[in-house]
């Protein structure tokens, strides 16, 4: 069974002694080869390790830190969208409410912020700040035409921003073990990380806005290659499966 960090099928396989192959970002996060946190979170690690138990692990991360870790799978839509720089900064920080974002980001003068919010149902504008509901097409378009991306330390959005060649700054969610590990990995690549939007971190954000650089990455399309590798290693009959596009 191929499992993407889904607990029901993973535990069913575990109880029935059926091989279960993990294929997810979380599988990579569990690797001993990725950059570590300065402070250990034993509870977070225990939960992540036992949430969806697997007999073999293959993962995706910002870099291929180990033989069983691959670079991100980038959507066709992202690969094909034209890239430009219209000067604004795309923001996705769902841990913060709109008022907090307006209050903090308005401190940076003459900067246009394009905020995508799960808290807002209609598009509104406040001076140089635009807030609009989450919409996949609009969000991708905003990122592709941005000067940079400010977001949480999840996996998909930072990976897509890096693929687009955008400068990136991340704020990991508090008490989110996976995001803390992601932030550590991004920091090792030279991506600036701040703990919060508190004023004491303004100088880091200001420096990023003025002097921030892009980090070059190579994220080739290798989905078929990955599936073939897993089938080759784990299929009894060595059956090759083709992905239907």
C-alpha cells in the first residue's frame, strides 16, 4: 500500500502486517539527515512518527537530503505560468487575523502587500494593502507576478515560491513541529526565518524587503522516475506502472 501520511490505511496495514510504503513530505521530515531544531520536541516527533506508521519511507523536501528524499513535486500549472515582477509581495499567513496583518505590514512604507486570507470573504483594500479571499488561481497569479513571498513554513507554498525564483521569508506556526523543521531546513538554504510578526523582528523583514536575494533551486519533473523506483524496490513481480497524465 502506498500511503501519503493517512492514518487509517497505515494503521490497518500495521495491524494486518501488510507492507505500507510512506510517500509524503512528512516521511522526509522524519529523516535523520534533515537539518535539526536547536531545541528538541520529543512530543511532536513522537506524534509525527506514530501518526501513520510505515514499513518503508520515501519523502519530499526542499532539498534531496538523503537517497530516499526527493525534491518537491511541482504542479504543471506552476511549471507553466509566466513569471514576472510587478513589485508587490504575496502574503499567506493564516495564523494571523486580517487586522493584525494590516497593523504590522502597514509599518513598512511604500510596500504593496497582496494578502490572501481565510478570514475574509470579499476583496478589500487599505492603502497599499490588498486583502482577498483564498482562491487558487488568484494566489498562483499573485505569486508568479510578485517581488517576493511572505508565508508560513508549510511545504507547498514555499516550494512553489522557490521554484518560481521568488525571494522568500517564512514565519513558522507556533507549536507546529513540522513547520519548525521546515523552517530549519529553509534557514540552512539561506532563507530568512522570523518567529513572529512582533515589532522586534521588523529589522529582519525590512532587510529582506530591501536586500533579500532569491535562492536558486533545481526541481525537475521526476514523478514517473520516483514511482518506478518504488515499484522496482518493493513490487514482487517488478511491474512497471505508468502514470496517467
